[in-house]
C-alpha cells in the first residue's frame, strides 16, 4: 500500500474524500487552493486556505522572515529549560 503525502480532506456536503486540485503559496505560512470532491455524484468544488498557526518544535534552520507564535507546551518547556 502506498501512502499519499496529500492531507486527507472531506467534502463538506457528502463527507467523501476531497482533493486539492491546485494551490499557490502566498506567504511562507499561507496557501490558497481549489478543493474538489472525488465523488462524481456530488461534484462539489470550493476554495480552501491553509495557514500555519504556531510552532510545535523549533526549526534547526529558522527563516528570519517567519514569525510564528510558540505553542503553549513548547513555551512552557523552553521556560523550564532556561531555569
């Protein structure tokens, strides 16, 4: 069984699998695209947006242009390590 790298999304109408047909990155943390239901009997299509909202684990190669808040758990861990 091959595993897809695409996220599993569902159609908001029929609940079937939906796929991203195309997308474009507008910033390093934000993408917009077109989502399409794979159920031919449903046929729904719509716009989708993805945004990275926080850091769960810090990067070893950080981009200085990217400013993401730390998750509460990571913040607590870093504070505990600094004491």
